[in-house]
């Protein structure tokens, strides 16, 4: 791709132009950049200390970055959800020791589940596998999947950065850090999604294919998958993103490499008279 498709613009410029396409009257969640920090690399300057957000889930960190104008660092010490820690490459997926301290997701359980308990399906099929100590909603909790076999099938399709090669993941709005993100996450309404997809397709002719399952939405579907497969993906969010992360019911998510976001923004601008947003009901 060349600069005529928008690949030369910065994240701050791309973010500003993306929001500008919709107009000032449109309620819009600002784009959020994700920078994945490999082991041994430094955390960017200008971020919030991880301890200020102890125990929050990745999906919540992304929402806070979008709404409170903060650059938030999530690492193995403060991540609130072992599933996100697995997806983001912060912990080994077969680690048998539970993550200690305050963790928003596992604090809902009678007994703290380890990363291995997630990977082996015991958390998601807590009832059928006789692991009700991992239930989130009391003795009537069915788990997220009916049988252990179904849970294992589901887990096998959840994209994760493994082995665990990352020290941290940073979520930030474009005006907080002067750096190009690895991934850009958008929280958008269906109508806004339509224009964004049309803009990208205006320049590429590529169909949008979405892979999601309603679990690990922000960490796996919107972060790990776009990072590892270098393509755009979408999600309707998940239980954690809705209940813990605070993502509103009228929004869905798009995640993509920064290069795709640049092309999308350029295409949205260039196709404005072919896809007039004001004509959409």
C-alpha cells in the first residue's frame, strides 16, 4: 500500500480525520491505539502507573482510555482477567498458579482460577466439569458452554499471543502518546460501522470477514487476532466487556492493524460523495 491510500498519516491525524468524517453532532467513541510491549522493552513515557488500575480487565482498560483520555498499562501484575492475560501474551496459557491479588474477573469466583483452568475449559464449563468453585453467578450458573468438549472447542478458536512473550499492553487515545499503535480498536454503532467498512472497501474491494464467539471479545477478537493475522476483525463484545468493561449495548467493536485504519480513514474521506453519511437513516 502507498501513501495515496493514507498509510503516511500519523495516529493522531488519522484519529482526528476519522472522527471528522461523521461530523460534530455525531456521538462517537474515539479510536484507541494498542501498543504491545515485548519482554525486555520499556513502557512508553506518559502512561499511567499500572498500580493505579489494579485488577481491571483489558476490555475495561480500553474503554477507560477511550472515555477518560488516559494511557493505561496492563501487565501480568494488574490485569483483572486471566483470559485477557493469555490472549495478550502476558502469561503462559498453561500456568497452574492463580494470579494473585485483586483481579476483577476472578474475584467473582469462590476460588480463583488459574490460567490453565481457563485453557483446559474448567472455567467455561464449570457446571459440567464439576468446577462450580469457578462459577460467576452462584449455584445456578450454567457456565459459558454446556460441556467440557464444547468449551475446549471454543477455547481452541480463541486467538492468543502464545508463548507469553509480552511484558505489557498499552491502551491509549491518539493525543496521549506520540507513537504508532500496533492495533486500533473502535467502539462503533452499526451505522458507523457501515461507513467505516465502506471506506476501507472503497480503496481495497476487500470483503469484511468477522470471527467472534462472544467470549474474549476485546482481548482476543479485537487485539490478538488483528495483531497476529494482520487483518481487521469485529466483535459484538462479550460478557466481560459488557458487564465489567462497561461497553454500551448499542456498540460493537472493530479491531485492526494501524495500516488498515490509515487506509480506512483515507477511503472514508475519498468516498464521502459515494456513501453520503447524512443519507443513512
